[in-house]
């Protein structure tokens, strides 16, 4: 699975949340005044399609896009890359880092351990 740029990932997050959607709906979801240009969002959506993340159904000149890569699959790949690049492939080192930086409390760590034991 290919990596996404920050802009591509932001658009993909919207599409995962909305499900089937048009470029217009993506623009409206992003919001802002003014809305981002239709052509800019359309270009990113076409890149996502070429990378194999999206497909579409055409209704005349309108295209309805939908994800063909699940968010969980992309999240798993991204986490594995992060752990590989920054923690030597060790989830242990990642968790230790989060605890040391106070990004993961003892209570949260305990809840994670309980969940692991259940599985």
C-alpha cells in the first residue's frame, strides 16, 4: 500500500468518515471561507484513485467516490512504519516512550493490558 501525503491523508479521512461522497461534499466538509478550490480537491481525489485508495461511480458528469482501502488497514500500516522508523520496530519501546512522555497514563496502560488479556 502506498503512502499518502498530508493533504491526501486529510482528504482520505473525510472520505472514510463520509463514505460515498462527491468533490462538492468534500469541499463543504472542509469548510472555510472561501471553500478550497474545486480543482484542488478534485486533483487530490484523482491522485487517491490512482494510488488505489478510491474508486467511483459516474452519474453523468458527477462522480461519487468511495474508499476501497479500509481506514484500519491504512492505520495499521502507518503505525508499523512509525514504530519501524522511530522505535526500531519495537512496540515495547513505543509504549515506554508514551508512558515516559505522559501521553499514556498508568490507568490507560492498565486498560490496554486488560484488553490484551481478554483477547
